[in-house]
């Protein structure tokens, strides 16, 4: 029988972002986040920072994403590290860099 060793020192915490929905305390974590800009044909471009009209998407950044919000209607605050509190069409969220 082969012995398998795992070096736990090499395992990193992949979750670098935490999203909290104000209404019910729902928490989602993610290693990466992007902001989707929309046009009449759907998703147009991904951005690193939010803007009114964009939606947050949490990694993986493909069809199997962790979470996607509806479009941002108001940015309540934005910090230099990317942490942001924002309102969408139906919720208020706080995204924090861990």
C-alpha cells in the first residue's frame, strides 16, 4: 500500500471575499469577484470595481458561478481595498475583502 502525504502548509485559503445580504444575513464567499457590465445583448464586459448598472459575480467566473446579484442601483460606500456596500434592485449587500 502506498502512503500519501499532504503538505498542509501549501494549502491556501482560497476565499478572499465575503458577501453578506442585509435582509436575511445570507453569506457567500469567493476567491475572486468581478462586476458585469450589461448592454442590450446581455453581458458586455467584466470590471474590477462596481458601478451603477453592473452586477456582482463571484468565482468561479463561468457558468458555475457561486453567486450573482441583480444590477446595482446605488453604491453606499466603496473602500480602497475593493470592499463595498451597495443596493441592487431587490437587496442591500456588503462585500468585504478578507
